[in-house]
């Protein structure tokens, strides 16, 4: 069929289920943005800066399975790069579209703006190359072929990709295939699949203490339903790394908790470490997840399941798709009756609110835990929020979003914009600290402009609490300016209805939670906390991080 290069690219994005493209307009992208408007069901969402665009695209992809971002060459691309690198680290597929200078300018090495003015048009792509799984520069000759190639790689590899689209060719007509984009996943090798499934089934049958350890790629590759089926069929107790939190239900009697190596609670260690058949799903073994450097697990029989291969007793089975493998094991079934492996589920921490009592970290998190409900989308900012929520068991069906590995503070507020546009019918709750909020606060204006209605809890502890517990408890570098946060809703969107509350006591928090439940608008609740108070988990995490970062002879200050 005949179509333009820009239209073909954006139609392909729509086929992949993308309904929103995040970005900041620039002179090299304006014609492309006009073309987005010509595609039914596809909308450009302008953000306050390119970094926030990348964070929003990341949040969108975590719920929508894939997303798109468009920036202008050089200045826009490199502004977005931190967010794209985070998506790369956390295996989040983003189609990163760069509106590049005209093709003739690049071919003739002309000196143009948004460059170093020396005719080098490879340096920006080379910078981005390190954080994307595939890259291309479109021309009228290669456009149709390259668009399909890059998009399919993004879909299969679950990683960001880069498409440079020169500004003067997006309206050029090309011949393009009229068949749908091939989004099928590779099938397993039949013999390898059978061999791996039978080996794992045998180990599960023989095991007296089977266990499962879940990490983030279960979610990224989309096989959590099949994994849950295996857990139920063989009654396997399971835990998760912090980066795999809430991918499988935390309400199940088979769920042990979050595994953090030596920092784990004893009940979780008792499930994972003595296991005689430990199944792991693409474990990242990142020290921020385990609070230590761990390269392997202490089990006599290890099974590691990855998206397209698995390892059993040290033998690698290539060409085995995780989804098919798990379904095959369940289909084979167990030839032995399964013993009851259900765990004693700890009673959730409960707090009877004292209306006059000042907010404390110890009592805040159980109260917020009671506020969460089935089907929520919960975003936890890096630092106090995602560490405190480690031990809060979330309700069934919750989507939990936190950038645990890359750990870029400020990520979660723009990510909230993305998650809300991806799943607008769910309740979205963000918990973010004041220091992180100040990095990306302006994206609150976009959330309000788009008519979105999140519930935002801002922890006002006047600084970086997590870093106080790593180094410099009273150091000025861990302090931030104390903004009048609740006034920002009116400043950013004076014509948009919103609810705000500034909360100092447990009674005020209860009033605010009830108001948020009944409000049909965006809610912003500022929670005032002692700067030197912290959740117990953070008090452990901070010193252990300091030991990892600085060693035993680190300098100390009060």
C-alpha cells in the first residue's frame, strides 16, 4: 500500500496497543506531531520536559506492555536519556522516536542547531545506543522494513529501542505492507520443552520443601498467570524480591513475603533458603533488592526460568518459552499427592487511630495499608515509600509500580501520568517524598490538565530521609526547601477542582482518607513527619547501604 513514513510508523504504534505518545514539541518533530493527529485512537501528550516524558512512557508501558516517546534531536534526546536508561535497566519496552535534522543535512554533515556544530550526527545515537536494544535511522529506502524490524525487537526483547526520523521525510510516500505487524512470540523447541518440563516436574515431585522466588521479568514478559497456575497446581510457597513485589498475589496463603537476603524476616528465609527445589524467575540479584551482594542461592536443586530459556541443575535448556514451560508442567501434573504447603499468614499490622497523636512512620504505613483496596494501582517513590511498603501486604489484583533497580528519584510522579492514561478506570495512588517530588513537581500540572484524578500522598519530612540513614543524619545536603505543597494544585490548575489536606495527626489523616474516598477529583494529601523518623526497614537498609557503599572505614558525621 501507499502511505507516508510518519503515518506508517504511527499506525504501527496503534496496532501495538499504544494510544498515547509522550513528548515535548521541537522544530524537528512538529510535522510528525501533525501526523499523530491523523491516526484514530492515537494522541500526543505533551509534558513539561523530556525526562518526565520518558518517566511517563515508562509508567504507561508497565500497565500497557509497551509505550512511545518522541523528542527533538540532541537536546531533547539527551534530556530523556536518564528515563530511557531506567526503562532499559528495568526491562520496560519504549519506542523512543527522535525527530532528527533533515536527512540531507546529516548526509552532508552540515552544521545545524541542537548539535555540536561539527557535522557529527552519530554522537547522539551512540550515546543512546548503550541504553537501547536496537537503533535505526530511517530513510525513504529503508523506512517500512526498519520500522517493522525495530518495533518487533522492542516487543520481543522488552527493552527500549531508538528510531531517528529525519524531519524532512516523515511526509514522503513509500510502499509499505498492508498486513498487520507480526507480534507473535517464538515457540519453544518441542524436545527441549518436554525435557525441561519433565525434569522440573520430577524435582517438584521429589521435593519436600519446594519454593519459588519471583522477580520483575515475570511481569515484563507477561507470564504471571501461568506462574500462578504452577504455584496452585503444585502448592509451592513463594516469596519475591523487592523488584518483584505484588506480581503474584500477596493475599495468598502460599505467599511468604519479600526476600532480602540476610535482611529478610526469618519466616521468609525459612521458606527460601532451606528449599530442596528452588525455582527462580530471571533473578536480578541487585544489592538494592537483597541489601547485600548475592550471586547464587543456597539450594541443592536450582531451577532458573527466563523468558526464552531455563536452567535446571546447571544444564541450560535453550529455546524454551517460559509461558509454555509453566503450562506444560501443570499439564503433566504431579503423580504424587501434594502436601499442604500453606503458610501461617501473619495478621496485618493494625492501628487504632488516636485522633490527637502526631503522625509517625511506625503507625502511618499500617493506616495506609488499610486504605488500599483490590485492583488499585499503587506507585511508590524510591526511598522511604518503597522501602516502607516492603512489609505491607497488598490486596489482590494490585498493580505495584516502583523503579527499584534504576532508582531515579522523582520518577514516580510522571510515571503516575503514564499509568493513569494506560488504565484510566482504576484508582491510582502515589506515595512520594518531598525531596523526590521537587525534582519533577511540574508534571502535576499535566496530570490536572488531562483531567486525571489520582490520590497523592506527599511525605513531608523536609529532606532525604533514606540518605540521612545512609550518611549525614543532620547534614545540610540532606535538607530540602519546605514548599507550601498543597497550594500547588491551585497554582498549576486554578480552574480544576481538587481536594487538598495538610495532615499532622492521625485524626486528620482519617478525615483526609474519608474525603479522598468520596471526592470525584484529584486529591493531594501532605503528611507531616519528623525528619529523623523512619520505618524500621529503612533503619536497617540505610546502614547496610552505607557499609556496601563506603566500607567499614567510612567517614561518619553526626
